[in-house]
C-alpha cells in the first residue's frame, strides 16, 4: 500500500490541495468531464472510489441534488476530514478499501474513480481482478467511469525516459495554470508576482516528482486507456466512451455492465 502520509502529495491536506491542484487546468478539465458524464448517465445513486477530501464528491452533489453519492477512501483521517467538510444531505463518506468494496454487491447506478484507479498497485492482475469483482457485483446496466492520467498510447509502460519527458509537460502546465490562478484579479505588482510564482513552483515540483514515481512504477501505477478497454471487454463490460480530455494525459473511459 502507498504510504500517502509520507509521500509529498496534493491530497495530504485540504489546504495544500485547494491552493495548488485545485487551480490547475487539468484538474478543472477532468472534473468538468465528470459532471458531463454524470449528466449523461443520470444516476440515482453514485459511488466514488478514492474520494480523498471529497472535492469531486461535492461537485457532483452540488449539481445533482436528487442523486445520492457515497465516497469511499481507505485512509481514516481523510474520511474524517471529508465528513467534516460535508455540507450536503445527499453525501456520505465511508472508510473502506476499494478492492474490498468491489467484492460486495452494490446497487449504485454509477461508480467513478477520479485519479484513483492508478493507485491500485502492480501487478496489473490486481486491476483486472478489481474490475472482475465490480462486474460481478454491479447491477446490469450500471456504469463505471475511470477518469485518470493515462500513459500516452505511444509510450510503453516501462519506457522511463519517455515518461519522465512527457511529465515535463504536466509540470509546465501545472506551473502555468496555477500561476495565472494565483494572480487572477490582482495587480501585476512584484509581491503578487512573487507569490504567484511560489505557488506555481510548488505545483511544478509536485508534478515533476509524480512523473518520477510514474516512471519507476512506485506508488503510481498508470496504464493506457486501451489496456482498460481491452481487459474490461474481456470481462464483459461494454465501452461506452473512451476519450482524451487534454494533451497531457487526462482521459476518460466509461464502461457499462
Ligand atoms: C488522488 S486522490 C483522489 C482524489 C479525488 N478522487 C478527487 O477527485 O479529488 C486518491 C485517493 O485514493 C485513495 N485510495 C488509494 N487507494 C485506495 C484503495 N485501495 N481504496 C480506497 N481508497 C484508495 C487515497 O487514499 C487517496 O485519497
């Protein structure tokens, strides 16, 4: 299991998360995509696996007031933080490992994972077993939506150099989008520029470090979208949608039982 509390991460505190990742172009784009998909599926009950402090859970709850949404995370402290932040009647949080969740029957109409599927540790068979268990225990017609950073199709899972080079793009994009968000609405004075640069630099550094972990397959076990499609279809899922969200790795795959 990844030691989340020791790894530098946007997700170890809501404060850090709000200041950095929440301001990046890619996090905004992936959440926007999630909302479009929920709108398309029109579910009564949604489960989020790997919900962290509930940023996406709350986004769905706010837009779809008649939808019940339950977030699962296996870190008790994060689940407690999410519960404290919750202001919605239609939201609940539960502390549970998603691999165990998959082994139980669920009546959810839609299950989504946003930046969480890649936390299922290697070997890849663990991801396949997770999908198999979900398929067995989901209702017929229910959906799984995986919103993720994917390895580009033309880069091998173990091609470390290319992965690190590719991640430089994320690092630069993280810097740029966080910088402009930090500056937004403020005069271009030296102190504001300095502050925006400091915030953006943290984002850049965090993405750079993430790229090294991805390349080493250490704590971040990314795959290709096409790999999920192939494995999911072997299990019996239908692929409803498989698309890139941007040019720096974000993508989405929507599967139906
Ligand atoms: C990058 S965060 C996800 C962020 C969140 N979905 C969002 O939209 O902002 C990944 C989360 O997945 C959780 N996680 C990782 N492996 C898990 C597992 N096996 N079961 C449940 N939660 C897990 C981590 O604790 C972490 O909070």
